[in-house]
């Protein structure tokens, strides 16, 4: 007589159920991990597409000019560091004459006359090192500054482009070695006078106001009053 083993009949069914359960768990875990990965990738995409500008903004706030302190002492110090701000250069070519005459003899006998073709340059600007704390008033995003007056910094003769045009010496005299130096000094005086008459100081002041105004707006001020 054959006796069936009930355990042998039940074990295959039990193993099949356990395998299906494991497959279901693996599918759920795989689906969850896939969703998490998709969420992370989507978040990264949104960040790089829309959040990059925010990142740059944060970087600017950390290291950009918006962190520059714009209180009154800082403004004074920043402007003073510019020191001699050269804002205009005036160049001119001019013929200057000079002569030494004898009180008793005519020029063709004892005179010495020199014509000099001069090329010179006059530089003007503002000495910002002279700015005083009382010259700067800061009110929120507005700043008012009273700049020092414009001045001539230098008057120079370009020796390479300055030539003796002519020189006439009397029959009984020799060239005066000091005459050319005296004519050059007179040339510098006339160059500076001509630059002043043409309004070099007014131009220097206007250019300085423009330069300082641009610098202050770079600090974050919305309004700069520089009379």
C-alpha cells in the first residue's frame, strides 16, 4: 500500500509563495529607489537651470562690491586714496621769442634774439588727499561731497619736440648762453596762462566730478551730489 507524504506535497507550494513575496519586496524596493533617484536628478536639474543665478548672487554678496562698507569714513578714505587725480591734459604748440638788447648799440651790432618753437603740456586735476571728513555727508543711499578745487599740477616743455627756429646775434656780440633757458621759462608761463584762459580748471573739475560720481555709484549709492 502506498502512503502519500503530505509534507512533500506542501513544500513546493510554500516555496513558491516565499519566492513571490521576495520578488514583490524587490520590486517595491526597486521602485522606491528609482523614485528617489528620479527626484534627486530632477532637483539637480532645477537647481542648475534656475538656481545658478541664486548661487551667483550669493557669491556676489560674499565677495562682490555690495559688501563694501559705505559709511562716511570709508567713503572719505576711498576718495583720499586717489590722491592727485589728473583729469585733463592740455597740449599746445607755440612760438616764443626772447632777446637781449644793448642800451647803447643797435640790435644788428650788439643784440641777441631767439625764436623758439615750443611744444608743451599742462596737466590739471584735483588733489583728493586734501578732502576733509566734513566734506562728505552720507544719508542712506545718497552721498554729498564737496571736492577740493581744481589746480594745475604741472607745466612741461617737451624737449624732443621743442626746437630753436632762428637766432640772430649782433656783429659785436656772442650768443648769450642763458637766453634759451629764459625763453623756455617764459614758454612755460605762457603755456599755463593759455591753458587757464581756455578753461582747463573748469574742465578738470567737471571730469573729476564724473569720475568720483561713477566710483560712488559702484559703491552702491543711488544718488551722488557733487556740486
